C-alpha cells in the first residue's frame, strides 16, 4: 500500500450474526461488503454529530423561550403594580418611583426577549401580552 492511497487496511473481528446481516444488506444493495460497512459508518458519524448539535441547540432555544415567557410574566406583574399605585393605592413617592423603574427594566427585558425569539425563529403568539392578561384597569 502506498502513501497516496486514501484507504487504510485493518483486520476487524465481528460476531458471525453481524457479518451475515452485513453480507445480506450488501447483497440487497449490490454493494461490496466493504462499501456497506463504510457507508454505515459514515452515516453513523453524521447522525451522531448532527443529533448532538441539534439537541444542544434545542436546549438553548428552550431556555431562551422560557426566559421570554418569564420576562413576559415579570413585565405584567410590574405593570399591574404601577397601575395599582396609579389607581389610588397609598404608597410614598419613593416606592412609586421604584415601581416605575422596575416596570421600565421589566419592559426592556421583555422587549429583548421578544427580539431574541424573533431573530432565532422561535417566536410565537403566546409571548405577546393579551388584554385579558392584565387585571388592573387604568382610571381616568
């Protein structure tokens, strides 16, 4: 075997049943035994790599989506707090200002989460805040 040969020879010991199954599969496809083994090995490598990558990516997307849902709930809670203050709940000025700042922070977090889900193609309508999700009405 010269150094320019792209194949490498080696001995392989496999169970007789596996050998017979490989031989039957190779015959059915009109492949040599070697071609059948190489094709199956190549497929297993590509499936293994793409499965790991896909599972990792899906886990990341799941966490981004969960974060967006959490940001939505937090924003609604902060909005309801500010509306309650505006509707006559007795609190001091500092507490009111802190509630408004918390609302702004929650709104920014929520907007960033929505943008991330849109950019990644995982946005869905459940992330939007519907009118029925905000319980406290503004008073004129």
